[in-house]
C-alpha cells in the first residue's frame, strides 16, 4: 500500500539516499531549501513506513508549475509509486491554479520520457547542454486546462 504525504525533516536522509541512487547530481542543500520555501510541493511516498520515493514541484509563476525532481528507489520501481507521486503533485499544482506543468528530462533517459508521456506530458522543446555534463534536456509539458 502506497501512502503519499508531505516531506518532513526526518525524511531527509532517506530522500538523499534515493536521490544519490537515481540521480546523484543535486546538492542536498536544494532539498532543504525546497522544504523551507515550498514545502507544499515536496512529497514522499511511503510503503510499509519506508520512504520509497519523492517528488519536488513548485509554482514558477502565476500559471506555470515545475517539477524539479521525481525519484523512486530502484528496489521499489514499477510498482506505481512514480505515477502516484506525479498524480498527487499534478493535483496539488492544479489546485494552486497553474495551467501547465513543465519539467526537464535527460535526452538519454528514455524510460523517464516514456513514463511522462504516459502521464500526458509531451516534448515541447530541447535545451542544449542543460546538464552539468553537457547533455541536452527535453523540455516536457503537461497542459492542465
Ligand atoms: C521514472 C521513475 C520516477 C518512474 O517511477 P516508478 O515508480 O518506476 O513508476 P511507475 O511504477 O508508476 O511506472 C513505471 C512503469 O511501471 C509500470 N507499472 C506501474 N504500476 C505497475 C504495477 N503495479 N506492476 C507492474 N508494472 C507497473 C508502468 O506501466 C510504467 O511503465 P513505463 O515505464 O513503460 O511507463 C523512476 O524510474 C525513477 O526514479 N527513475 C530515475 C530518476 C528519474 O529518471 N526521474 C525522472 C526525471 S526527473
């Protein structure tokens, strides 16, 4: 059974552990900053009281939301946790009246791109050399209304 709830400081170590397994590219400092500045959009997924995934989303402007990162522990992937986290963050951003949600995905991350497409996102462009190692990013969007 998957429970989605707001991040709490006690979850920090688990979130950073998952982050390092699946991305290993965001400074942990960002996550504390998100907690301080937009805790409404910082969610974790629990399975049997274990933090198995997280998502960070926030409003960039009046009507645009952005997903900063979404990660699920490799041992818990393909169980619907990523979809559940994405659904919940979309719902929360929708309630805060954003009309579209944007995110970036590495061009090599075929699986995440397909995952987001299944959730209704589409590729709206490419940002060249978006990542620190020079890789391009797909800009993906979801129209809420
Ligand atoms: C992308 C990511 C968040 C998806 O998380 P997830 O929990 O595995 O996602 P879900 O289980 O909801 O869906 C994944 C797949 O499992 C399938 N699935 C969902 N529930 C399932 C279930 N109960 N049984 C079997 N398969 C299932 C889905 O159809 C989906 O297929 P797809 O990959 O072809 O789209 C995860 O792979 C991840 O953390 N990747 C590394 C970090 C990353 O790339 N993040 C995205 C960029 S910000």
